[in-house]
């Protein structure tokens, strides 16, 4: 009997990649829908009543934990997808929640799926009290003070509070620091949006992420919507990002 599933990830390429892998290597899994946001996922879960969710933890606006917290009738299993090792380890310790780290390893995927199949049913497979504990730990967790930035020659260790803003440069990212220096990272800005602490960093534009907590001097509407940094640099705030940006800076 097929296990029906919904893939929930804000990255379309990630959803398509996982779907292809499932088709090729997990024939007992039937993907009935895909969602790019928690809001979309709620509607699809209600419509399809899936046995299983492949759920990305880190999504903008509302993350995977918050999605689960908002659903009253949880009669499905969950396999978390995460780029964050610390979340994965917590999920592992629960003993009832599985996870996959990006990029997804086929053997790990098959192992996670086999646990669902062995159960024979989604019911009772997930300890949602444990998920609630994870949610609370996740929200209260102190974020890492440093990040390892992949560069062309290796890794550069930076203090998060020293990063003023990040700028997309095709498939690379330029990172501007408080001392006036900068480094070039081989990781895309979309990837940084997912791994940086959203309480500190905000993607104000398709090409820009700024440090709102430590280096935002003001928000100026006069010459267009501009975030003015401590360095004096003016970073454009896209119209579609404006509401979320204002809500983010009002929380300080």
C-alpha cells in the first residue's frame, strides 16, 4: 500500500529534486502535493490527509515547527528536512521523529522511509509532545555567535554581529563587515537566507540581506525605500518585502 506524502519546502528546486529521488528510489511513496509555504501546506494537508510530511524546518515567515504547532489533528508522520545539524540532532534524540540533512543522501532517505513503512500506519508514529518540546527549544535557542563562511580557498570564520550586509553576485555572495572589509563566499544568497538567524538578518531584496539587529541605522522612505546601515550604505528594500521588514524591525 502506497504511503501518501506532501513535500513542504520553500525552495522549488529542493521539492522537485526530492520528488524525483522518491520516484526513483522509494516506489512505495506517492507524492500527492507540494507546498512552498506553511500557509499553502495547511490547505493541502486538510485536502489530502497525507500519511507523511517531508517538512523543511527553515522557511520564511512561518517555519516547519510553527506549521506543526498550528495543526490540531496530526494524523500523519513527519520526516524533517534541515540544513541545520543542531535541529537534526534534537530530532534524532526524540526517538520518534526522523530527519534528513540537505543535500539529501539516498540511503538516509530510504532508511527514514523504511521506518514509516515498517510501522504500517502513520498513527502513533510521531511523538507530538516531543515536537512541541523541539518547537520551544528551537524558539528559545541561542544562535551561534560565529558562522563558517565557505570561500574559494576554504572557510573564513566570522562573528555574526560583525556582518553588516550580504550582497548577491551571481552564484557567489559578497559579505560586508563592520571593519570595512569584505569576503567573497562560494555560497548563494538564497542559501544564506536559510541558514542565518532570522531574528538578526532579513532579506530585504533579492540581492541583499542586512543585519537589522546590529547595524541598521535607519529606514528612509524619501529616496525610495532604503535601509541605511551604520556604514552609511543605503540598501534598497523591495516593495514586496516592505511589510515583513517593518514588522521585523518593530520587534526590537
